[in-house]
C-alpha cells in the first residue's frame, strides 16, 4: 500500500478586514510507501511531552506545540523516505467566482497536486494507493463530494484507482506529521519565517504558487 497524506494551513475566508483572515492558504501532501515510520515519529514525539501537555486527546497540533517539539518531529521526519508536494496561494489573487465557491476551490487545488503526483509517477501504480485527508468539514455531503471528485478525476485522467478517506488526526497519526509540515510552509509565506521550513526543505519534491 502506498499513501498520500493531506492537510492544509491558513483559511479560506476572503474578508480581509477580519484580523484572523490569512493572506495565504496552503495545501500540502506527504507521499510515502510506508506510513509506519511516520506513525512512530508522531508517537515518540508525543511521549516526550510533559503530562500537562498531553491533554489534547493524544494529538499533536503544530500551532500549539513548543519550538523544541516542532523541531524534534520535523528533523526526524526529514530523515525518512518521503516526498512532499505543496501548493500555496495568495488569496487576494484568487478569482472572485472561486472565492464564492470555497468547496470547489479546495477540490480544484487538491486535484492539481494529485495530478502532479500521478504525472510525475511518484507512487507505484502496481500497488493500492490511499489518499487520507484531514477532516475539516463536518458536512457529510461535502465530504462525499470531495472523495468522489478526486477519485473520479484520477481514474479518468490517469487510469489509476485511488481510495480516498477522510479521517481525524487522532484516527490517523500520520496526519499529525503533515500538519507540522503544512504549518511550517504556511509560516514561511504568511510571516516570512522559514526556520522550520529549512529543516525538511530537501524533502520537497515540488512547490508551486497558484493565482500569481
């Protein structure tokens, strides 16, 4: 089994008068043929935390962790056999029509990444492939639409069957690792802080901007 783990950072709000609305939005994928080393990194990192920091249901969230924890996980992750792909966009450049259809925009950007993975042959086609996305949307219809859209796009364009699942980071430990990577890439563009990004930069296979 080969795996693709997906997470995003930033938000898809387009009211820039709001203080919490980010300028950038990032979607990141970790591609691997063996998820067990990633799961082990997450579990071992969590074990190093003091008891008072383990109150989040056994789940690491990069935004909430201390710098030493972030660096510990990212450095270990950079040693593993993974590939990272990411798309980032300046939300102010996004077409008005797409700003009004956020679920369409999200599906569109994600499909661009998956299309690149298939075109570059980053995963073996002789193995089952599973895409696991971090669940952000609680609407069951939108989740089903996301899964069907991506599965059909890949099958129609590349003749590859990909199983698409939506899970919480608690259910799928490797999603916690891609959260750390995506947050670090987001921080590079949103706050011009590339310190964490540099730790795993060598593992980035492709990094593109949309809507220049």
